[in-house]
C-alpha cells in the first residue's frame, strides 16, 4: 500500500476574504487571470455533480477502505464547490456578469449528465458511465493541482496571495485524493474500453469549457481588456502562468496505458506539506 493510500481524507472548512482581490489578480495579465477564473464558474456545478454521483455509488462499494476514501472525497469536493462559489460571487459583485456561463454549466451537469428515468440495470450502467467520466476529469484536476503547487512563476508575477492559497489548497487536495475516482471506477467496473472512451470525450469538452469560459470572461470584464488570443496563451504558458500544451499532452498519454494508476503522477508529500502551511487550511483547523 502506498503512502498516498494511507492518507485519511477529510474536508477542511476553509474561508477566503475577497474584499481586496484585484480584477486582474495576475498583474497585467487579464487573459491568464480569466483562464484560471473559469475554474470558479465551472467547478462548483461539476463538484456538486461529483458528490451526487458518488453518493449513489456508496451502497455498491464492497471495500471498507475505499468507502472511507469515497466519503472523504465527497466532503472535500463539497467544500471545493463552496470556496469557488465565493470567488464567482466576488466576480459578479465586481461587475463581471457570470450567471449566464454558470447556467450553461448547470445545464451540462444537471440535465445532460444528471439522473435519468431508467430501469434498475440501465440506471447502474449510467452510474458507472458517469463514474468513468469523473475518473477522467479527476486525472486532469490532479494534473492541475500539481501544476499550481509547482507554479512559482505566479508568485514571481505578483499573483494575489489569497487567490493562490485557494488554488493551492484546492490543488493539494486534488493531489491528495487523486486515486479515489479511478479506484472506485475500477472497483465497480474497470473496463479499459470505457476508461479510454471517457477520456476521449472528456478531453475536448474540458478544452471547450476553458476556451469558451475565457472568451466569456474577457468579453464581460468591465475593464475591457480586449479579445482572447491564442498568441497570448502561448506567451503566458511560456512564462509558466498557465499549463502549456506540451505539459497537457504529456499528462494525457499515461492514462491510456492498461496498467496506469494515478499514484504514478503528482507528489503526495508536496501536497500534504502545502496543506500543513496553507493560511486558509491552518485557520480552518484552529479550535473555535
């Protein structure tokens, strides 16, 4: 059993104060700022959907340790949704009308990927299909979690420390629980063809979510920073302010190996160390 698997997952009741957050919290980089801001619009609905799907899967779990991990995952994901909701509300209050985009995310997760009126057998198949999708998404969130923990370029660029703490607290927990969705899917089904198919679907959809979200935020930014451009993305990725295409491609490939397991990627020790020093996590652990 790996060190990662020995971790007892638990939710941290964090809070963030956005009162002094500048519109472009990466100074002078509105597009990079808004690409990361897409997380605040897309993740809350996605994570609430994760929670509901995982709750449906709990009665099917035959392994007590996995069940414990799944319950810890549920608690962490619910808190992630709340934290990003707060950042989205701040954007709305600052004059960025985010509700139309959030409504699209609600439609995708509640209607397109929500529960359906099905027979018992087909309902279980639909549940497992969605678990495969979540495992694929979690592969990317673990990658992003490790990336943000490593992204010293954001500190050098003067990125807002409160936002960095939100992103790194969340990223560290994604690294911490990076195996849970994959292990749950493998426990209940594990078909390689389903795993591959889910990744092939998830990859372009996530690209669309971030591209569309960045364009939406740039267009609705009251400071009128201009249009989204691919040239700008290449520039800021080269600076280390966003993940590069090369990094993303390198991360996708291992998932298609039959023997792949998420413990191969990410640094658990680094994630745990950040959670032990995160201002928000430390405040959450203080006795009330």
